[in-house]
């Protein structure tokens, strides 16, 4: 009996603790840290993070203020403050960005409390779902995303002040002014929430209906109270439309609907599809369980532990904090407001022909739809499951699974960062210096969260660390993306004369170095003369090969390229690719003794070539120093692994024959090798 009494006292104390207003923010913090915080120390920079952080490096924190200033005037302010607080630290930016994600959830909870003060259960449910919404994977693109997450805070606060203005007549003007100011701040930071601003009218109508059931009267009251916001939105939209004629995303909606029967119909179909995707199907991502082919046993175990711990903790908290919901009428208001929010939130993207989706990078456009999606799922759970205990279990399990899904995403970002670092480690090892004005043409890298535009920043950071402005020294171009796949047209392409935000780049097709990287194979610098028989190159890379001029590589620069500090913190492994890149560079220098020395180390490693052609520099090295049998053995080994490498080997031995001095022994080996390779057939 004493034990039972103690348990009761303990539960009563916990119940009182959960009733404390500050406890729910702690719950949100715990969920946020479990969903997004575990892998933060292992993150780096991704996608548009790279240009912004490099501009801050080159121009100083004040340079951030110039980013997108034409159409997002306050966007640079968010980046500027982040630069002051986080500097060039990925961890600092991740914490900065996570604070905005958590702040947005807290602001939403406050807003919901203003709208439905008696519905604490539902308000908590919606806020928790909002925090772990699974169809937004840009959380870890911390620098770029910070300017899109921050506006959630003033936006939700603005809605909350609108409610208070309606409810507290004596302070109507003060609260309305605050709401307008906060709305303006949000919209001047990003255009993502222009459409969601229209949901304010739906909210005002719901508030008006509480005072009058007469449809005409309630609509008139909503219009009377909402006109200042409509005027503000119209002014912002007009300004943004005029700006779009010159910079960034152009507004094309008027072209799309020139034929009303086709344009409006297509727009309606897209609207329904986007709402279904982001509002309902998005939640099914939480059930995307960790694939054993992608995640090891320890990673899978951690994901399940994180999901289970959050589900159990949230269920325990919600059970203790449960209070009977208020009127059923508020449930109808919630679903109406949720649907209204969903249908209007994608408007900024529809008018610019952008399509929200569940895939990176377009899932960033789901941000404004998180509110409506969370309201609808909370309502749906309450509708389908009538018993409160079952509702709590289902909701908590869903939140836990979403947390597990975000950890899967975090692991993929961590791997992306490791790949980026490995790519640049191999690059600077193989290419210690580059002449200014060089373009790097490369196949699209498997690092899906960084494009050529992204990687141009660390490229210049590594090779021209003291760059302070002017003409951009180097640029990376994805061959397939920039020059086409079916008909690769490098010659005469205007791509080579571009502007990298603030810095112009002036290149030319003949001032290019072509690189091919297909992990786990090592990074390859392709030579237009030596690699014409490189086996199984993608056709678009093969068509760009004639433009690769390895003479643009400075093999012995006074100041060799150095990785940006954020990358340099990760030690380069002394694996096969490290020695291959060094040997390939020594081959370009003609230092055959060094090639052989590196080969002896490389072949003794507990590692091996990842691709048959990686033996070619060593074949040449051993042949040039007279170790013919070793060179022949490597050739035969390469041919056994990949029968398509025959032409490349024959061309290599033809070059060896031309570059090595004549000798009886050499002629015997060459004759023997030609017979084994059957070079006459090529």
C-alpha cells in the first residue's frame, strides 16, 4: 500500500509539473533535439549554404546584407546576424537554424492559444506535429534555410496579435499595428509566406462567426478587420512583381492562364495535387523505415531507440497533461482553417511555376504548408479514433516515427558531407594549383544536396584563399546540366561567361579541365590525348573530353591549394585513392620514380583499386623504370577485371613504346604484351 501511495504521489507531482506553462516548451526542446540535434556536430555546408558562407568569408559579415537584397531585403539581415553568431562554423549555423525551428513551433503554440484558448490538447498536438513535419528535409541546409525558418516566428506572432486585436477592442489599433509590422517583417524576409497571409482572412471570418451567425454580417466584419492586411499584401505583391521582372524567380502566372480553359484547369489540378502531397501524403514519410541496405545495425538501432523514446515520452506527457477538449465547434474551425491554410499557402510558388514536392530540393517549398498539414492530421486523428487514450497513442507513435525519419535524413546529410570532403581532398591532392579562368567540367556528382553552383564556392576558397573580389578565378560546371545530355554542346556555350552572384566569371571551352568521379572509384582528371579510350565513360563526358586541357594544372605551385578550414578539420585518409591521386600527379610531372615509390606503398595497403583503369599510371611508371614484368602483370590484371579496358591499355603501351629508349629486352616485352592484349584488333 505504501508503494502504491508513493506512485500516486509521484504521478500527482508529475501532473502538477506538466501543468506548469514552461513544461511544454521543454517537451518541444527535447523532441527537437532528438529529431534534429543528434548529428549536428557532424554536419557541414550544403547546397546554397556554400555561396552564402563564402561570400561572408570574402566580403565579411556585412557582405551577407547584400544577398538577395533586391527581392528579400531582410533576408540578408538574418544571414548577417547568423554570421556574427556562428561565423564559419557549421555547428554554430546548425544551432542557429534549429533555434528558429523551435522558435517557430513556440510561436505557433502561442498563436493557437490565442485562437482556441480552451483547446490545450489540440494545440499541443498541432504544435508537436508541426515541429516534426517530415516533408521538409532542408533543416540541415542551415545557412540558407535560416532565412526561411525565421519568418515563421513573426508570422505566427502576427496572427496571434490579430486575434488579440479582435478580442481586446480597447487595444485594437496597438495589436493591429503589431500584427502588420510582424507580417511585413516576415514578407520582406522571404516570399514563402505570401499565400499563407490570405489564411488570415479565413481566421478573421471564424472569429466573426463567434459573434454573429449571420453569413453576410460575419463576412463584412472579416473584410472590415482584414482590409489593412489585404492592402499590405497587395502592396508587397505589386513590389515583388515589379522586382521579378529583373531578378530571380519571374512571375509567370499571367502567361500560364492566357488560355483560361487550359491554364486555369492545369493550375487547379496542380493545386489539388500539391495540397494532397504536402497535406496528407507527406505524413506517410514517417513510415519510411530504415533500409538495411543503407543503414548499418548500429544506425538502425539508434533510429528505433530515438523513435521509441520520443513516442513513449510524448505519450506519457500528453497522458498526464490531458484535459477534456472544449466544444466540438472548435474542431470544425480547426479543419476549416487548416484547409484554407493549405490551399492558399502554395500561391507564391504557383505564380512562379515552382512545384512543391516531397523530394529535395523542391520540398523546401512545403514550409508554408506545414501549418495546414499539422492542423488536418490532428483533426483526422481525433475523428478516426474516438477514445482519448487511443488518440494519444496514435499521435505519439506518429511523432516518434517522424523523429526516426528525420534521423535517417540527418545520417544522409552526414554522409553527403563526408563525400564532399573526400571529393575535395582528392581534388587538391591531384590538382595542387589551377590557372585563373579555368572551368572544371564534371559529371553530376552523387552528392545530391550540392550542385555545381554550390561547389564553385569551396573550389575558389581552396585554390584562391585570399580572393577579395573582382573576377571569379574558377568555376565548376556539371556537364549534363549545363551543356545537355543527348547533344552535349560545349563549344560556344554562353555558360562560360556567367556571374556568380557578385563576381563575373570569364572562361572558354578551351580553358577547361574535365573531371570524372563515380565513387567508389577515385577522382579522375581526364586528358584529351590520353583518355580517349577511357572505358565506359558517360557519353556526355566523352563529348566534353576534347576540351580538357591538363596544361591548366599547375603541378608545382608556390602556394598549393588548401582546403577551407571547415573541411581541413577532417583528416584525409591515406587510402588507395590518396596514393593514386599523388601518383597520377607524379605521372603528369614525368616523375616515374615517384610513381613507382607511391605504387609500392599503395599496393601494400589493406585497400585496392576501385576501378581497372586506376592501374594505368602505375603500369606506365613501372615500365619507365624498367620493371616490365610488373607492368605487364598489372595490365593483365586490369584486363581480367574489365574486358573493355583493352583499347586504353593498348594506347598506353603504344605511348610507353614511344617514350622509353629502345632495348632488346624492351622489344621482347612489348611484343609479348601486344600479343596478349591483341592490340591489332583495335
